[in-house]
């Protein structure tokens, strides 16, 4: 007879409950239950109390302390086995749950349709997803498109909710569109117009009032960076608020298609980012009747590379540069000029020109006077004139406005 059986028989023969025996030998009732179930064994002190309470011979339990110790080892081994089985069952359940989640949860790159809008998942998390999607297609053929802030889809047991952060340009073409609350453009931490909206000719555009990055202040038909006041995109039906201080890459592409042969920049614009009025070479080709042959850069302070890149400039075109220029990229006008004999009319003196900071391929030059011929190759075959209201002694390098407010060289 094992220890657990002997102890239970002793208690029953003396008409004792587990609680009564536990109180008698100063242990808990659960300790008695474990001993009788074989899930535990008393310590030497507890064993002595049992023998003393029932007035038993010291060798009553298997007549040897060694046997009790062996029993204790067997009980501990059984406890370890039971614990290991429990851990294994829990681990198996966890692995099964993870496999089910992996099977049922949406994966990055997968697509789904809700209310006629097709979305592609670009970021997700397992269970109760708060991921991100890109709207890539819509069955909505109306001229006005309102894109939801979030979209919910049930892939398994639980619904997954995604923020709509990106929109395919093809969805926007030819429409008046309101971009959602979480819209962030195509690439995180980059200007929205880069690589993104440059070929989307949108009738009108606005951004949700709750968007923390962009706004369309004064119903201007533009996307504007709320913190920097930089114009990021101008739709076909736009006007430029006075609060806008700069133009990002490709932001004015729609404007370029709609403005014939004369371009005069508003005087509140101080910054022109790379390719501000164009697109990458090999992109959209403009027809001859859309070519621009008169540029007035008003009060710009900074001019990036290829600001009118992709636009072919006619022979004898006019580019008026303001005296306010502080910094200019050496390719600001160089990349786009296929034809030569372009006339640059600078509203400052030679001294002012030489003080302009020039960004070149190997860094920034302190001023224009440090530049070599390679740095100023956009002037090769073209004409640069400096402003003078009074007819200068030296002819051929200076210009002024005539009575019709047109630039003319002093002869």
C-alpha cells in the first residue's frame, strides 16, 4: 500500500475530514489533498506530526525513511511530467494560434475590394490590424471622388481596419478629389509630388481638414505642406494663396500644360525645389504650342536643379532672374536647354551675381565667382545680361525694361 493510500485509510478509520487532519498537524487542507492524491509528499517534520497524532510506530510508512524519500522522488518526477505536459499543450496552442493568424491575417501586397474600391495592403499587424493601404482602383466613374479615411475588412474571425494613406495616380486623373485624413503621399518623409502626382492631371484637389501634414487652404485646389507652406501639387483648377512660399518638385506640372507661352511667378514664392515646373527626362513631352518662351522668377531666393526640366526652351527665349537669388543649382537651367541663344536677364549687378551661392556636383561654392566653365555650362551659347536703368558705358552686357515693360538690351 502506497503512502497516499495509508494516509487516506488512517483519516477515514478515525472519521476525520481533510480539514480536521490539517488543523491537527498544522498544515493546510490542500496539503492533505495533495498527499492523498499522490501529487505531493510531507516533509520529515510533517511526517513526524502524522505519526505522533495517530500514535503510530516510527516505521509505519514502509518501515524505512529511505522508502519515503524514494516515494518523494517518484512524486516529484510525476509533478515534472505533468508540468511538462501542460507547457507542451500551451505551446502547441500558441503555435496553432500563430499559424491560424498567419493563414487568416492579411499579408503585405495582398488586395481586397470594399464598396467598389480596390485596396492594396502596404503595412499590417497581426490581430485587430491598424495597418495601411493604398487605393489602386475604383469603379466610381463620377467626376467627384471622396476617398474614405479608413477601410475595414474581415479576413478571419476579427475585422481588420486600415488607414488609407496612399492613392494610385490613375484613380485621380480627370476627377475632383478629396484626399483622406491619413494621406501621406507616396513615400514617407518625402515631398508628396516626388514620383507621385507628377502625371496626374486632376481637375480639382483638396485634403481632409483633419490631415496633420497637408492642407488645401482657401479652397485653392492645391496640396500644401502645412508646416513649411510649400506648394506640393497644383490641380488644373487652382489659385496660389499668398501664404505659399515655395514650390516642390513637379508641383506645377498641371500649370505648365495650361499656361501657353508666358510664365510669371507670383512674388510670394521664394523657393523653387528641383524640377519644380517639370518632370524627369523621358517623361511627358509637351507639344510645341505649349512651350514656354518667357519666364519671370519674380522674388525667388533659392532655385534647385532643373526647375523647368523637360520643357524645351525656344531660341531667343527670355528668362528673367531676380536680384533676390541667394542660392542656385548649377543645373537649374542647364538640363532643359536643347536650343541655345537663350537670354538670361538678371535684375542685379555683376557684383550681386558673383555673390550668389552655387550648388555644384561636388558641393556648394561660396559664391558664383568661384565657379569654372563646367559649373556654368548652362551659359554656354546663351546670353547673360545685368540690369541697369541708366545706359552704361560698356555696351552689350546690360539691360533694362522698355516702355512696354519688356526686357531690352542697352545698345
